[in-house]
C-alpha cells in the first residue's frame, strides 16, 4: 500500500512539473527579451522622433534643458507627430489598396506601378518629416546638449547589441571616444 501511494505521489509530482515548466515553455510564455516594449506587444519604437526627449525627465535633467527648450520641444514634437500620423495613415491605406490589386485575378500592372509610385512618394515625405524633426532639435538645443544626445544614442545602441547579440546594434565606442 505504501509503495502504491509513493508511486501516485511521484506521478502527480511529474505531472505538476511538466504542467508548470514545460508546457508554458513550448507555448512561448518565456520569450527572450522579458516582454520589453521594443520586443512586441504592439509598441514599435524604432523610429521615435528625437523631439520626444522632453517626455523623459532624466534626459531633461542630464541635458540641462531650460523650460523654454522643453516647451519648444513639446510643441515641435506634437506638430511633428500630427503630420507623421497623417502621412502614415495614408501609407497604410495605400498598402491595403496594393494588396487588393495583387489579389485580383487579372493583375493590372499599370495600376500597381502607379500605386507603387504613390507609396514611394509618401515614404519620401515620411523621411523628410524625420529629417525636419532632427533639424528642429538642432535649432532648439545647444551644441553640447546635442553631443550628449549623440553619445547617449551610441551608448544605448551598444548596450542593445550586447543584450540581444545582434550585430547590427553593436557600435565600437572606442572609435567614438578616440575621435574627441
């Protein structure tokens, strides 16, 4: 009787271990990156405007931004994002239209090429918006503040490369430091 109880206990323990550790692992519950925002969950932060530094109190303090600079960054950031979102929604609509054209049984090549040109034009406008936002930051901040932002970006990308092992994020900081 004692061995029968022991066998049931070990069987139950094994079922518990499999349930707790192996099934969630196979289901993808333990993903690399520890569920950080830049690793998914609908929050893509790849192309964040540099105007958004006003939202980070630590950056505001480290850069020594004045109230006027913060106000200017905030206003320029909202203006940039309004224009960016309008262009982005147009681009998304054109991409959907492109999918419709490609899914049609007789594919209409001239319409697809015309739509591809519109998409290309919108991507160009988005790129110009990105450059305009960088120029706006350059007008609002001093040279030493801009240099600090650049060093922060280089350091941040170097840490990302080490953290995730992606070669495209790695930077050689010794070259940057030697250039000063």
